[in-house]
């Protein structure tokens, strides 16, 4: 597979991941962190870092809007719930050595 095709497939896969996360707004970032070690905020940070590597200035909020599909504050107000004690405990346990 050539580099261009690989890049196009990776981009399509990333777009599909964002679409999937958009459909699963019920899945909280803490759930993603507890299960996989990354969340929507991580994806937006990685997006911003990739932009910077290409010499593109993209602030944190602009990167988050790409990943969340709306301004982060709006997503948070509409969809983010308070983490349960169980979720917080699992998060603390899974991140105790990082």
C-alpha cells in the first residue's frame, strides 16, 4: 500500500471514529478513559499536536470543536454528566501509576 492510500484510509477511519463517538454521546469521557486510556479530549489534544507538527496553529478549543462536533462548552452542558463514585474510583485505580 502506498503512503497516500494509507493516509486516506487513516483519515477515513478517524472520521468514522468521530461519527461513532458523535452517535454515542451517552458514553462519557471518564468511561472511555477507564476502558481505553483515552477520551475525546485526548483525541482533540492529539489533533492539535498533529497540526502543530505541520506548522498549523490550532488552539485547544478549535481542536475540541473538531472532535466534539460543536463547541466543547456546549457539548459539556448538553451531554456531560457527573461522574459516579464508581467511575471516579475506577479512574483513580487505572491512573495511579501514570
